[in-house]
C-alpha cells in the first residue's frame, strides 16, 4: 500500500472508531483481525490490548480463528501499515 492510500485509510479509521472483523491468525503476542470493511488491511490486537473481562489474559484465551470480534482502533503503525486494536469491557458488542 502506498503512503497516500495509507493516509486515506487512517483518516477513515480514526482512533476511537469501532470496527468489526474476524480473527485471522493467532500468535503468542496477539492476534490479527481481518476487518469487514477493509479486508486487505492488517489489524492487530496485541496481548496487552485484549482484556475482554477487564483483566490481563494469556494467549491461550484468545478467540479462535474465524471468531467474529468488535474492537476499537487505538493506533496506526505507519511503518507496518497496521491498525492497532483494543478489545476490552468498554468495547461495544457486535
């Protein structure tokens, strides 16, 4: 993705935006989500941003691939062109 398209994307997904997607890949440090509205963008929920009940969890408690999730945009990683997400009690449910 070129920088102009990346800039357009982050303008359309500002911090605080709720997004919907499907869990794609699991890793010990977090998991990737395929966003419904932007399926070609890498979105990640890092382990410290996955607190579905408000407390820290282990990687074994991540949702399984194929699971639908609702998350909040908490950042944009320009270097990797990734959207950073959070799932916590204050995240609206799907």
